[in-house]
C-alpha cells in the first residue's frame, strides 16, 4: 500500500488496474489537490473509503467533484465505502459528490438512550438498503451497553443521498 500526502489529506492506495482502493483521511479543503494523480489511481473499479474524512469546506468539495468526475471520465466504476458523516451530508445536497457511485456503507449519528452514548454508526447498505430507501433507520446495537441505538437525526436528512437522481 502506498500512502501519499495531499495538503491536509492523506491517501492510501492499494489494488491494481482491475480494482483500486483509495482510503482518504484528514481535511478536504483548499490545500488538497487530487486531480493531478488521476492517472496513477485509475482502475475499472475504484473503491473510495472515506471514513477518515473529518471536515470538508466548499473548495475541498469542489476539488472532490473534479476528482470523482475525472475517475468516471477515465472509465472507472465508483464504489463508496464507509463514507464519513461530513461526506454523507455533502452527498445529500449535491448528487455530483456521489458521481453515480454505489454506496456500500456509510456513517450516521446514532444515540443510545440507555447509556447516553453518542456514536457514529456504520450502516451497511447491502443489509439495510430496503429500509433505508423507505427512510427507516435500522436499529443498531450500542457498542457500549448492547442496548438499542436510534438515529440521532431525521432519516430524510441522512438517507436522501441513497435515492437515485
Ligand atoms: Zn448504550
């Protein structure tokens, strides 16, 4: 695996021209230049793992959209995995952030009433897809007390990005 630094973001790349996995972590902002590296990262399938993206600003999301459009333009099929909450928020407002890619899993804010834990829960779309598209939040076990956690927001605000545009 090769890890490179791009301003406030690091990218760990693995895989080959059939399927490449890019794990991104840090801040997506004006310091980040991803488009220059498209040639080295192209593949038939590109899996974008974004759990580590903690903050995004408007210039950063613009760079991201150039980046995913460039991957698409190079013929890649995109898959989004473990999307961070801040990226999901952007996907809900701007379809081009998802760029036609399938979302396999993403993070959402969850809350456990029993032990007062707030947690960023990972939701698997292949398991919960039907309920999610009906705007029903899956019940998830609390990692601390094993009680039932509930979504800490309105489902429509979080899951809107799963509906095809
Ligand atoms: Zn709990």
